């Protein structure tokens, strides 16, 4: 799972905390420091962070506790 985030982003921090609590490993990419990652997020149609992508191709934007829990159960 990958979390595309920005510094000082409340929803990004909430997403990272939830994934950690669920025991889900994730890669964090700061889109303010990685232009290619920022372009990837834009190409998915998102304008806000966080954007979460899963290994099975799902993606969404914002803090989505429901989606995080579903993704966690698929990885278990």
C-alpha cells in the first residue's frame, strides 16, 4: 500500500496512524518532494492528499477509515 501525502496534512496523518494501528505496512511518499509522484496522483484524477493506492489497483483520496479497514483485511 502506498500513501501519497503532504506535510502538515491532517488527513494524511490520520491515514498513516490508522494503517499503523491496523498493522498494515505502507510506503509514504511526499508529493511536495517528488514531482513524479505528484504527477501520478494528478493522473489518477486527485487534487488533494492523501491518496492511497493498494497492490490490487484500488485508489482513493482523503481519510477513509472504511476503505483502510477493508484493505487491511485483504492483506491479512
